C-alpha cells in the first residue's frame, strides 16, 4: 500500500492538541510506514470514557491510524447504521495505548483496547477514502467480516474539520440481530489486559510515557504479551504440585448456540507439563512422568520466557497429509526417535505467580499464544475456530480427522470430566482393556485376535475380539508384551464360553488398546473392530464404555464467580436466595450449588410426587460431596419453605422435615443437601406404610448382569403374590424394587412381610442371595435389604442426586429398560433432564393405581415355600 501523505505531516493536528509533558499518549515521532506489520494493515477499536463514552475506530493507512469516533460503538446488525465522526489521524503506536488521559488534557478520560486485529480493503482504499465509500473486511477478536464506512456529507463541521460518516456491518455470516448484535454490551472488556473501563480507571495500569522513546514494532501494533495478573479471573497463588487435566464429555452432535470455540481432536497422547525455573517435566493424564520420552520437548518448554507455568496439550505425529497419525506416534516412541513428535498446546493453567484456572478459556489461550510465538519446531499452538460448529465438523470428517472438541469460550479450567468441553467424533473409537488373546491361524505369527473389555461397577466386561489393524511389527511387540502377563483365570466377569473360549490365553488386565469399530451389537459386542494402537497414557481401571448424549441434553453448569455473591432462583412461590451459589459441590464436574439448583428446577415436576408428604433424612455436604453428614431433625439452618412435622420417637418428640414444593427443594440445596431420603409412609397416616422397598445391594465381586436378574426375579416373586412392582436405579451400587401397598399394615407387619420375601429368595437361590447384612455373609452375593421397611428407615428418593463422583441420580425405569447397559449410576445430573425431555410417558405412570393389599395368605405362601 503506497504512502500518499507523510506520517509526520498527517500527525500535526494530533500533536498540536496534546501536551506530551502531561499526557501519557504516544507522541508518534519517527514512526514510518515501514514499521507497518507485514501483510495486512492493523485496525484497533478503543473504548474511550471521556466527557461521553464513545468508541474510537482506527484503520492503518499511509503510516498513520485514520480515526473515527463512534458514539454508540459498532453493531453487528446491518440495519444499525452507526454515526462515525471522522477525527484527526493518530500515530501507529496509539494502537496499543491503554490508560488514563489526565484531567484538563484533550480527550481526558480512560482508554482501553476494546478490539484489534488486521483489516483488508475490498478495493483501492485510497480511492474509497477519497470518494467517501470505504469497504473492507475486519479480522479481529470481536469484529469480523465485511464492513463499510460511508461519508454522509463533504465539507467542514466546525473548526476541527470533522466529517460525519456511517459505520455499517455488511450482511454476511458474521452479522447478527437482536441481543447478539449488541457486541459492545456483550463483550465490554479490554482484549489487552482483560480489565473493564472502571478497573483501568481505578488501577491505572501501565501506560506509555512520551519520554520512554519510540515503542518497538510489536508494541506499535498492540501485540505486547499480556500479563497474567491482568487477566480476569487470575488469582495470585503458589504453583500447584499437580493439576489433573480437564476431560471432555462425549456427545452425539455439535452443541448449538453461541459461546463455543472448536479445536481439532488430536489423535495422540494427552500430556500436561510443568515448567519451574528453567526445567520442565511432562506427565501423562494419570501422572506418569514422560519427560524422558519427550526430552526435546521438555527442553523447548524450558526455553520459554516463563518462571513457573502449567501447560496442557497433546503430543502427536503428523503424516504427509498433515493429519495426526497415532500408529506413527507409537512407532516414533518405539524406535526412540522423537524427532517428528510435536507437542500441540491448547491451554495454560498457571503462569508466573498466578493461577489461571478461573479465567475464561479465550483469555488463557491468548496468554498461551503469546508465549509460543518462538516455540520452535517441537511446540505448536493449537488454534481454534469461533462458531460455525456444524460446518467445521463436516469439514473435519471430510478430511478424515477423528473429530472436534467444542469448548465454552468463557469457561474456567476444571479438572475431571464436565460439560465445559465436549468431544464429537467422526467415527466410533475408544479405549479397551486387553484381557486375553487367541492362537494365530494361517500365516500369522504371535496371536490371532485380542480379547478386549471395559470396566463397569461389576468388573471387567467382555466386549469381543479385535483381529484386524495390526502390522507385523505391532503383532510382534504386542505378543512380547502379553506373554509375561498370562494367567489361567479369566479377568472378565462374563468371559466367552463354548467355542468362543477355545484356544484363549487370558492375561492380567494391564494393557489398554485403542480400537475403531462400526457399532455395538445388542449383546454388547463390538462389530468390525480394528486395532489402532496401545495407550500407555491411560490406566486400565479408568476405561469404561463410552456413552454419548445429545448435546442439548447436557445442562450448562454455571461457572465460578466472585466469592460471596448470592443468586436468586424464582419458583411459583417465593424467590429462593442461594448464598455462595458458585460453591463447587462436585469438584470432578465443576458443578456448583447454583448448577444443582438448576437441575432440580429442570426435574421439579418429576421429583415432587416422590417427596410430597414424606418425612426426610438428608445427607448434607456444605463443602462438596467429600465431606457429608446425616440430618433428620429441624435446626436453625432449615429454611421456612420446608414443612415441619412432629414425630414421636424414642426419648421424646422430634421435628422432621418434608419438601412439598420446589421452593422447599431449593431451600435444601441452599443447605448443601446432596441426598434426599424419604420414609415409606406419608404424613396423613404416618404409622401405615404405603410402599415396600427391596434394596438389592451387590457385593463388589457380583456381575451387574446378576443384579439385573435379581431384580427380575424379585418382580416375578411379587407378581406371583399378587403385587405390582417398579424398579429404579439407586445412583449407588444396586437397584431398588418398589411395590405400592394399601395402608393396612403396621410398621412391624410391613417389615415382617419384607423379611419373609427376602428369606424366600435366600432359600430359593442361596448361592446368589443373602438377608444377612454382615459383610462376611455378603461375599459374592446380593444382600436383599428388607430393613428399608422399618419405622424411621428411609430410601433414596427418585430423581435425588447422590453424594458421589459424577453426580449420579436415582432414576425410575421401565422394566423393559432394565439391562446390562443401564447400571446403577448410569444417569447423572447432566443427562437426566435430557432423558425426561425425550420420555413419551412416565415409566412409573401406573404407580398410584397399583397399590395392592398385603394379605395373610401371601405371608403363608412365603412361609410354606
């Protein structure tokens, strides 16, 4: 772009208006067009709280910044034509100015860098500027796509020669309408420091003084590396000894709505790295030290301009087509030649005295990008795409990539699996534990196929054979690794039988394989599996069957906010106040108290029929599920919305609680309650139970399929007696079989009948069942817990959360849903609202019409059998 006006001549008006002995604004001496960035020229938008708040829109042209004052700021709605008053040119180094212009100086007030990037004219910019129609495209952090500046009239307006122009957004994929178009309200903070205009005014961050000399070329274009302490959400803290990586939740499609960024799902090994004073250590996701295997990458990290830092990323090997090649990555390790391995970095959790995990993702990535500007060949910044998720996913699959990771742009970093990161796969692919292998056939040497499985609450479940995808080298290496692990006993809880078991060599379940496959059969076996490689970075006990959910079924978990704030939840009754709504109740998910309240709002109409009128025993965990206690009596912490009931008990009368409304449930959330356990009777006839609950509690060695069979057997027995039964998961280890009864029994009679049912099951199949709660009697068996039916005893309420990792929920099922694929803690806070939205009918819809009278004849039949 040629120079039409000498910069110093163009800046005379700017310089004449300012006293550079008093204002920190840059003078602009010696800045020539040659200092312009290579390629496209820059643009900057500065938010300026002068006598009136406005936005200064500046485009680099001919060695200066052509400038317009936009009173209302840019709008992404093409129908909003924003007034833009043309003002004097500014020097290029003004693009990075952020600070305070002192009182009594021209433009006195606070300035922040609201947006910046590069711009590209659609036509000759000089001709367009002269004619008053300047069309261009912006490539900024907030403003993108096509824009037009149009002069309204030619000539002078006052002494300064100011002209009125219009700034208009073009109609393209970056255009928005409604609230989304109001970008200045949605994104008010600085892209440089992360501060608000008020914070800059109060803190007076770094400003340039005119006596500091000419800024560097990088500074002149506003590209200075941001400081961690200036990032919103950064907390001054000592460097942690360990940060467990954040994990993504598998979903079946791209999430909808705004606020997502999209990264490539790499086909490699997940690695986190710590840098401390010139030395770096690299760790796998399960904290194995991989520094020795990635020595060149550790050395590259150690050379970065940091004192202490934690990084997150993935090591990959890229093939000739640019795609990550997992097999090539394994080969690179196996032959001790890590040359082609690249460490792709996508997050920064700690930097030089500041914990960044509470900062928004985009701010963490901005810091990360600035550190990796000279990272060399070993380190690579993992860039992202903002929005356009469906389009990006289609293109990723077309190119043969594994998939995408969708991340909340404003989310903090939360160790463990949560909803802030979602993974969407182009093909079915996951890790499995190797539990055995078969003899080779034909010309193959070593072995024929691998027997693989995954862990569920019952143990290692068989998932089939993997007989393809091996090279001669991988077969030889795998066979050598498997031979020392051989054992006589099968590690599977449901091993193959008959002809499928012939010639099988079982091994200790210590190796993890990544497998690509077409689908699951109804029997839970892989169809068309293909071996992709070993996963030395993952622990076998962490391998379960991946379950994808529709992205719309996942609840958005509110992120941490300033401590001490409160939130108000609206119900049909009064408002419910939550103190410390950002307190994390499930650290593995980042699920807060407010997130828990949102869950109960979503399931309110489903849970209330199971709570109304029933006295409660609570599990309270004010600081999260790791530290809990039981409470059944009212104290001073119980909100007024919770109903009180006086109940006689040993030693006097106790005041119990009942939750009859959503307001009451939210009040329990305010108390830090994570489990709601209910009596088997209601307040109007407290001494006459209206249900019997059989808690099938398996020993850890019992296969889940046997628990499912036990529930079916219990149902059959109750049906033979003339009773109707219903089943639900407990969110814990077992299942509840519940039968509604007419209110004719006393508590002692109800407990006696339930015990008779349990005793009958034990007599019928003693090798499967026990009614003895002692641990020694439960080994290898299912405890039929009939004690839930005593006066004062309780059972977990349907749709209540459990105080366990993953926020599991007790969920009613239809009998046809009960299978080996739906285990006790299968449903969680994240997935239950989606399940309920898709249900055509309540699986317990007949419950209220199914109460039957328990008779002496029933008891006699149980005793006689």
